[in-house]
């Protein structure tokens, strides 16, 4: 079975989804939000937030991988927010 199709997501919405999943905004450097998951192992994810622009598919896939999610898990978290 092929993987789930990536949704069109803005950086702001990705930040909101990951914070609802337990990530915390550690700092904001320019237009990039750095989120951390305080568990073990500690995970760090950097998300570009450029207004309402959608993240490119490769960037979104990288964010999902850094967060330790599968695409399906990330979509589930998006639906909950």
C-alpha cells in the first residue's frame, strides 16, 4: 500500500499541530520556530513560518521525520487540532 498523501499545510498550522502533540516552542529565530519535545530522546524540529504560505512537500516530510511521526500519524494530529 502506498503512503498517505501529504496534506497542504502552512508553517503556522504545523506548529499548532506539533504543540498539541506535546512539542513546546523553544525559540523563534527570524521566521523559523524551533520546537522541542522534552521526552527521551529529546527531539528538535525547526519549522519555517512565512505568513500563510504552504510548506513544500519535501520540507513538510522532513519536519514529520524530525518529529518522529509517520505521515499517517501527522495527519491524525492535524485532524485533532
